C-alpha cells in the first residue's frame, strides 16, 4: 500500500466514504500503523492538500496566525500543520531510518511555506506532551512520547527560532515584521518559558566563533536591540521572566542598558535587584 499521488488518495477517500457513509476519522489516519511507509505516503499527500480536514482543538485553530494561511487570498485551506496529532505522527515516523529523509523533506517544505504556523504548532505540541506526561500519562505511547522524533524536532526548532528572534535572517522565508510580531505575541500566550528560552538562545548564537571582535560586538548590539523590541512588544510583564530569570549575565546587562537608555527601566535599581537575586554580596 503506497499512495503515489493526491488523485489516488482522493480515490481511496471516496471508496471509504462510499462504504462508511462518512469521512475517515483523523484517529484512523494518525494512529500507529504496521505499514509505516504506506502511512507516510498518505501523510505526504495530505501535507499540502485540502482534500481532508483534520479534527482540531480550539487551541490548535488559534495557531492560524495569518489570514493568508487561514484560507485568505492566495492561501491554502489545509489544516494539517496546526494538527498536533499530524505533527506527532510525522515526528514518530522520522525515527525510522529508512523514512527519515522523506519525513524531513515534508517537514522542511512545510517550514518554508508556513514558518509562522509551524513554529507555534511545534511549541504547542511539545507543551501538550509535557503536560500529559506530568499529569501521569503514558510517556512511552505513540500519542504522548515526548522523545519521539527528538532529533528532527530539535533541528526544526533550531531552524525556525532565529527567523523570529534574531534580526536580519534569511529573506527566503519572506516573513513580514507584522507576522513576526503576531507570532511572538501568540507564542507568549502559549508558553512564556519558550519565548524566554528563545531570546536567551538567540543571544548565545547570534555571533560565531572565528568572527572578528568588531563583528561579534556589532551582532551582539543588534541582537540586544532586537530583544528589547520583543520586550516592548510583549509589555512590562515580560521584563522579569526574560531579563531577570536567566543565568546569562552578559545578556541581561546588555539588554538592560538599552532599556534604561530608552527609559523603560532604571539601571541602578534593576542592577541591585539582579545582584540580590543572585545572592551576590
């Protein structure tokens, strides 16, 4: 069983509906199959097609960040990229050595087409899995396995985060500033901890080993300015978790100095609070 085209999937779907008198439930398509390669061929057909609509939670529906993605002018109507179950099944299949490249190709095509939706969906999925396991769920099941596709998930996250949390990224994605702002605000509503970690990681990776000190300094300044823009976007309540609750002193001081220069905070009280919070005498 291998579906080589969307037309063949449509035929399969019509046959199912003719017999069952209803579309196949999402759970059937996304549960664990013995024929992993055949299942992947089906998921490949669904990736960029509006043939089939997945069952979505209200939270997942909120990850339609832009009108274009949500079916606006020139935009697709498919919803697989906001389906946590769809992403989780692909991640699980990426652990099969003979399927890894095919899964990667699907993921990265989705990443290039819908980076704003992709990032929010990946973060929401990971948070869902972590909460399920913390609540005593089965952390080894296909549905709740936090470690499924971990290598792929890390690669996707490393690729996506700089496009939203670092300045001057690859123009190939063509992400507008308004979209970046919408994504960061939406991510803040999903997971404040993730936004905090993304800001700190972006600072740590904004310059590369081997670059001249002047280039490294320039990139650090630009990154600090970019982070300040994120803090101003998210509002005063973001300052404490992002600026204070991290162990990167250089990141904290560089960002605080710009905030103080813009009269958002007062440098001396902030520095005293930071020193006291670190237990420094």
